[in-house]
């Protein structure tokens, strides 16, 4: 049976490109996660069963001589405390280790000349685009700008007018115009 095509571009959903071993690994991890998630609801299922007349709840929880509830809660508390201490210790270690040293450097600002060179658009057009409030850019398969639409905020008319002002930036013979 063929799967329906997703509504997203292929770059988002392409399971056929994932190796079979990795897919099997991820499926196994997912199965384990679902089993753990279901296990978390066992007390709720037990409570529901007790409400419906099944008596194990009273033997496991209410009968303190047989109950392991107190020990389980203590173990859970100990695990949570240990995990918290490890996380706090790790963060404190990094605060001490990197105090006063900033290894991250800011990214260089992109200039209009760099944008112009990358997208092969003149500097005047770049300046107008940078002043735009809400723009929609159509790109070709190589990432080059085909056209730019400025959203005027209007909804499409009955004759199909979209409420966008369009400006074609490249040679229309070089690239196809995107569908409206």
C-alpha cells in the first residue's frame, strides 16, 4: 500500500532516504518509549480496577505490611534527587570552568553587498527589500530569487487578485515564474 504524499516539501519527510538499520533502531526506541509511557499509567489502571471491584489495589497499596508503595516512593525520590544533584553539579562545574572566558564569538553582520552578490540582485533592490514589512520571496531550485511579493494585507478578490504587489527580479526567460 502506497503512503499518501505529505503536505510538506520532500526535505521534511523522506523516510526512504533513512538507512534500514537506523529506521529499525528508531522504531525500537519508539516502542520502548511507548512501553515506558504505558507503564506510567499502571497505577491509574490499578485504581480503576480497584474501583471496579478487583482487590489487588488494597493488597498492594492499602495493606502497609504487604505494600511496597512507601519503598517505591522513597526510591523515586532518591532517583529524582540524584538526577537533580548531577544536573546542578554539571552546571556549577561549567560556571567555574568558563568563568570570565567567552569562547562564543558573534556572527559577522551580513552586508547589503554580500546579499547582492549571493542572490545576484542589485544594491538598490536590496535596499528596497530591506525596507519592506512583509515580503514573500519565490526562489528557484538553486536558491536564486525569482520574484518578491509584498503583502498588502488584503484577501484574494473573486477575480483571483491576491492582494500582493509583485516585482520580478530576474530575467523572466531565464526562470519560470512561480504559480500564484
